[in-house]
C-alpha cells in the first residue's frame, strides 16, 4: 500500500474550508481534474453519501463518504473507477492554526497488477497522484480564501 500525506496552511477560518469540503458537489469548483460532478443516491452529506465525478481529460470516478466529523474531517473512498486501483481512500482534516486553518490529508491506495503495479507506482503513478491531490487542496484553499 502507498500513502501520500499533505499539510497546507490557509489564511481563512476553518468553517470556510469546511463549508466547501462538506459540499460534495463543490469539488468541481476547486479540483482542476474534475470536469463535472453529481450526487448519487439522494444523500448530499454524511457517511454513505456518494458523488460521481467526470474527469479531465477523460474518465470517471465514484467516491463514497466514509468519515464525517462535522467541521473537522471528511473521508472518502473510491467506490468505482476507470483507474487501475485495488483501493483508494483518504481523510482530509481541518484544524485551527495561527494564520487561519491547517488543511491536512492522508491518502492510502494500492494499484492492481501486483509487482508491475508496484513498479508503475514507484516510477510514475505516485508522483501524479501527489501532484493532483496538491492541486486540488491548493484550489480548495484559494477558493475558501477568496470567499472568506
């Protein structure tokens, strides 16, 4: 299993970050990899809520909420995907900080294809996932700061 960790500071209050993070459809506003998003199953919040994202340049992913700590943490897992994943899940946490808020995320995943997947992860995939996650988190912060 591979783990990627991020921690970033935001110059806005934690509730502003939470408002965007907890709005499952808002990911299309701050994640440059998401072309469109829609809720599935009729739930917009809480454990079990799902969203389907159409990705740029192509592909789709269905994400399901696994952790919901109101105002503090949101966890998601990939329920369906075009990617060669055995599993992927992450928890994003928001904490007060001196300048406003601290946004952190721990993402765990495993690729398919056994040893070949492991090698692909080490050579290419890990860097791409880390860069995509960082772009998404920075987009979230930029949007929250602009709306604060």
